[in-house]
C-alpha cells in the first residue's frame, strides 16, 4: 500500500504576467520506507515537487496524500534538506541540529544531548560548538542532514544535497545517508542530477520529462547495496537513453552529469 | 629574498609592536590628541581670535566652574533623560513595527504612504506643534526625539527584514517552526546586525532632535545651555556644550558597539574587514 501519494499534481507559476507550468499532472506512489530518486533535465520541476511535498508551496491542482490524509502546509513528519546547507549562521552546529526540537518545545539540555549524539554518529562530535562558517562544505551538509533527522521525520526530502561537495566527500555522504536510512527507515525522495548517484542509492528511480515535468518512466532496482558498477551498467545505459529522449531541445547532451 | 625578509621580521613582530605600532584601542586617541592640541595652540598663537575660538584650557575651565556651581549636571541630566525616554519608546515601537512592515506586503501597502508623507517633515519642524500640544518642559522634547528617530529606525529595519534570506525561513518552516517561531528564531537573529546599525543611527539622531527641541521649548538641558551661552556671547560655554554632546554621543555609540559585539558573537571571523585586516598583517610583517 502506498504511503505517500501524489495524484495528478500540477503547479503553475505566474511571473510578470506569464504563466510557467512547472509540473503537469504528476502522479506518484511511494511505499513507506522506500528510497525514491527523482531525475530529470534542469528545470523539470524536481525542486518544485519537493517543495510541494514539504508543504512550502501548494499545488495549483491535484492532491498530495500522506498515509491517506491530504497534506496541509509544512509538518514535522516531512522535512526538506536543501541543495545548499542553509544552516543558521548564528547557531553552533549543535544548536542547528537541535533547532527542530526547539520548535517542538524540547528543553535545552535534552535537545542538545540529542543533537550531540547525532553529530557524533556523523563524526562531527569535535565540531559541535563550531559555527557554520567554520565548517567545510561537506561538514555543513552533514549538519544539515543531521538537523533534518533530529526530528525523526517520516518523509525525508533531499534536494540535490550532495551537488556542491567534491566527489570524495560525496561518496562518504552517500554511504552515511544509506546507513542512516537503513537504521531509521524514513521514506526518502531524493532529487539528483547524477544518474550514478540515483542508481547507487535508490530502490526506484523516477524519470521526469522536460518542463512541464511529467513522470516519464521509472526504473526499479531490486539489487542489494552496495551495488557494483557492473551491476549498474545496464541500468545506467537505460537511464541515459531515457534522459536523452526526455530533453527535446538538447538531444543527447542532456544536462545530466 | 622577500621570503627571507618575511621570515626574519616575523619573529620581530611582537617587539616591533611594543615599541612603535599603536595598539588597536590607541588608534582612536591619536587624532583626538591632535585636535586637542590644535584647539589649544591655534587660538593661543593669535592666528584666530580667542574670543571666537577660545582655547581648550579656557573651555575646560568654563566647564569646571559650571560643574562647581552644580548647574551642568542638572542640564546634562535633563538632556540625557529626554533622549533616553524618547529614544527608548522609539526603539520599542520601531523594531517590531519595522519587522512587521518588512514581512507583510499588505501592512506595508497601508502604512508606507503615511510614512512617505511624514518623512520630509524634519524634527525642528515638529517643535511648534509639540509646544502647542505639550507646553513647555520635558514632554515636547521627548516627543520630538521620538518623532525624529522612530521613522529612521523603522525604515531601516523594514528594508532589512524584506531582504532576509528566504531559504533560512523555509528551512525553519520545514523543521516544524510555526510562523511566529520563524520570526522569533530566524528573522530576528538575521536582523541582528541591521537592528544594531539602526540603533546607532537612531541614537545619533536622538541627540540632534533633543538639541532642536531644547533650543526653544525648555529652560533646562544642554540645548538650552547652548542657546543661553550664545545669547550672552560666552563662546567657551558654546564650545563646551558642543564638546559634551560629542563626547556623550561617542561614549554611547561605543557602548552600543560593545553590546553588539557581545550579542552578535557568532559573527566573529565572518566579516570582510577580517580579510583586509589579514592583508594588513602581512604588511606589518614586512615592516
């Protein structure tokens, strides 16, 4: 049974008297605890989709259901992690992680202990009292993920979270994410530009078409993790072809890494 | 070669500083000392008529006699009280109102024409009305201080609130913050630097306003002392009052900056000035 359901979700933006259709009739079903990756050309509305599920914006038409209930606005059970870490610069790493607990009214000592434990599990215990500007890009993104996990969300929405870190850090972060996912089993919607990343991480890869975004195809990946490059090769080829078709203006040289 | 020079002078850095280079807190004193010296010597030398510009020593002597007579403290306290009261009320009104105005387009739509209408009316232009309304005494002066500062603080904070990074607010909302929590926990800290900047601007304005008010509406205060001294052609006292106003403003501004440094500790090591300071450090090394 599906846990998160998108039913014919459309989103149209109005700017300077022009209507821009970002998403057109996206329907999607996600099981509880499933790891779903969303890929598609630039500007296909992937980020919009996450914002809608997070409740930061409302769909122009269609419905988003979580456990059968339509979502209304933001909620603690759905957390979005942005492409940039967007940490609060006036809070230490620990207090950033504790922020979601603070909004829930958890007392200071308790929420700090919880935040510290999370940071520790991500190898950042030594940086708990550092401010964001004192951390490296990879550390900041770790803190941002810890901050989202601190409130134990049912649905974790990740918007190209590893796009701005170097390749080595990226692999380490991917492994950590898989570890955390295995331990806590949130439902994950993971937007990425990278085909390899999508295939390495997800149970299922959803391919969106060029603007306005529609679900174009999906790939189911039944293999256990970690997955070898050889296992992934046929999927990579299929995904490459799907994406190449999906972008009418750019042909083969799709804006996909 | 230059690397070798660097190395050698690197070790010399601390003693070189102890001998010659001024420490940071001394930097501000040097120009003050120069001004004081010129103030004393130029009139003494006869280059300028001492009746128009009495030397520093005579000005200070006038100050001492005013303090002895007990008059100065009363005037000083009167001005400080008016500035304090008017400024405090202005801050308490302007900071929340500025945040509200910056975050709500609807509110801004209603209020901004009124603000634009009031803006060109300078504080002295309010004085006649303030006297008609409140008579002579503290009340009109406090009113003038309030009117003259509230708008400046409000407009500055509103524009800063409009440019708060929306992604930080989104991050807070997605982490379960209510709208009120988002304002209190995210918008307010984001505005910290802007608020302190506006507080400092407002404080300087408050002193300007209280002078304008005291020159007409009251019989006490530094502004009154100033006008009275002019009427009696006591140039020393005129200069004395101006110096006191300047010194008070300087002291209060320092106080606000210290407070800012304490409240906004997280900003340490973030500012662009630190980069330039590092650059200067290099130059110090090669000296």
